[in-house]
C-alpha cells in the first residue's frame, strides 16, 4: 500500500529524511515513535504529498508520487489524516463537518451524506452530538469527530499525527479506543504517537526514528522487550 525506496528529503540545506526504506502492507498498523524533530511528521506528510520528496521513490496505493503526472487529488481521496489539533470548521456542526467532503468532493447527495455522517458519528461513539458545534464539544469528542470526518471519505489509509497529544489525560483513552476499533477492522494505519501502551497493544510494527533515519523497526513485543540500538534504548528509558 505504501512503499518508500531510498527516500530523501531536504528543507533547504537541512536533510530531514535520510534514505528511508519502508513498506507498509494493506491492513497493517505501523506506529512511528521517536524524539521531537526526528522527521516523523514529515515522513507522514510525504504519504499524502503535503510534502514532496527530494529523491528516491515513493509509491502509495499504486500511485508513484515522484511522477509529476500523478493525480494527487485522487490520491488524497483515499487517505484520511488526523492531526494533533483537530482543525474542525468552527461554524459547522459535527454532522456538517463530517458530510462536507463527501458532498463537495465525492458529490454524494446531501441526504445520503448526512445519513452516512450519522453512522460515522455513531461509530466514534457520540451519535448524540450531531448538531453540536466544535466549541460545545470536549477535546476528545472533537478529535472523534475529526476521525469520523476522515472515515467519511472511505479512505484506504488513515494517517494519525499525534492524535492524542493535545488532549487532557482523561480523554486520551476514548480516542485510542476508536483507533483500536479501526485497526481491528483492517484499516491500513500509520500512527505517530507517544502512547507506548497503544503501540505495544495495537501495532503490527513499531518504527523508531531519530535524526531523519529509521533506526530500528520490529514487532512490538520484540521492539519493547529487546531493543537492538543504543539510541532506541535511551529513548525508551525516557518515555516508558
Ligand atoms: P517530528 O514530527 O519528528 O517532531 P518534523 O518532521 O516535524 O519532526 O520535523 C523534522 C525537522 O524538520 C525539524 O528539525 C523541523 O524543524 C524541520 N522542519 C519541519 N518542517 C519544516 C519546514 N517546512 N521547513 C523547514 N524545516 C522544517
Ligand atoms: Mg511531529
């Protein structure tokens, strides 16, 4: 589903991604961890072409992103992204936030889009919030609306960039529960997070990044019990 081959990226002179090789299969859940500034968000943003790569090859859902003729709008319809800050439209209700893209981009008729939006709102556990505006929702509820909004486009891949980092501790669990359900249903997911419990329990594979490189990757049990690299051990000793 996603294939990085010797991908490099620079911001000016700054070498942010270094020789990234990474294959993610359909239905796989990959969690990316690593210190701040190590390139995790940049790697994620390359997948939906919010960032362009400087060298190497990147293929996502059979689209070669390094080909200038690649249909980026088409690509993005198949990829949902959830950010740390929920970025909901403040003057639209939960239901309107969720149904907007299907109506505008997929041209789904309004009745159908609204019906589906209600289903996604139920799926994330807050059907009673259909007519609430973002300011009337807690952070955890807003993030669940943001996930429902991503799902409404029926994506093949969901990208999560620190989806719980801006939340109060008591709301983290409800968002992780929604993500866990999605993983169980077979969604292809790439998740940047500091939630090591989630990584251990839900990931098929954990990737540790440092200074723009993939330093280590492994199945979670092996990764957490028996990290191979000194830098991984040092990082884990600080976050666990
Ligand atoms: P992470 O998500 O792991 O914290 P990022 O991918 O956000 O790391 O950033 C990696 C590095 O690239 C950081 O040093 C950051 O300052 C730098 N960086 C990120 N975006 C840009 C940009 N648009 N222009 C220049 N430098 C950037
Ligand atoms: Mg980041």
